[in-house]
């Protein structure tokens, strides 16, 4: 059992770049940490996807004949245990539902080096047909009670099913020359947003 402790410390060091002593080297800034970071992570964690916006556009060359289309999803996500928001967005030209929940997309954080600060940007997946948004994130708290190992690594994932309130519009081309002409017959757009969505984690784990 005693041999397990050095191995665990090595894993913490390897995963975060923090020495097994729990002290950061002088060339790495101490991670900015929200007050009560560990307590929030354990008991009060809930992401907020802010200003969630889903937009799609389809171009038809004839009634019911889609030639091309595109969609994008855009929002900011906040974690009460991490001291900054992240921007999440994705663009797709896969006709049909555009987003199928089969791609993990990284969100953008602040300009600071988030790896060196100990925090990790969130990532997400989205399935348009079901309205399911999945969130994933790893982060670090530095408020542990043990002075030799004050850091704890947290990992969480969760999902929510979004019920959209959308506005649909269609604009026909008055100059359309008929089927087979190659002209755009109409452009249909669907706009859903802007709104906030809370995402509770289904799993939270910690390594101290």
C-alpha cells in the first residue's frame, strides 16, 4: 500500500506538470483560483452556457431540393470554479441536422497560457436533432489544506437537452428561371437564440 502513494504523486506530477512535492517551480505562476474552488467543485458545480445561439441556412434550387446549407452554434460557458469564461463555437456544412454529436470541439479561453496556469478550456459536443449539449472540462484548485500538496485536479462532464424556440423564415428568388436552371429558388433560415442554459455535471472526479 505504501508504494501506491509515490505512484499517485507521480501521476499528479505527470498530468499537470506540478512536481510531486506539490510546489510549482519558480518559472510557473501559481494558478489563479476562485475562492472556495474545491468546495464549489465538489458541492456546487454547474456550468452555464450563456447566449446560446443556433443558426442554420439552406439554399434550394427547386421546391424541396436542397443544394447547400450551413449552420453554426455559438455560446460562452462559465464554470464557477474557474475564474474566466470560455467561448465555444462550431460551424458545419453537413446537410441534414448539421451537428450529430460525433465531434468533440474545444472552446477558446483567455489569451493567458491556460496550461501553465493549471486550468483547461472546456470542450463540447452538440446534436441538433435531439438538442443535446455535452460539456467536458478539467481544471485545478490550489486551496487544499495540505501545504505539501495544496493542489487538486478536477474533471467533470455533463449534458442537457435543450428545447429550442426558433424563428423560421424563407426568402424566394423572384428571378428564378425554373428547375434545372441552377438558380437559387429560395433560402430558408432557422434562428434559435439567444438564451442561457444551465448544465449540471453527471460525473465529477478529483485527484488530490
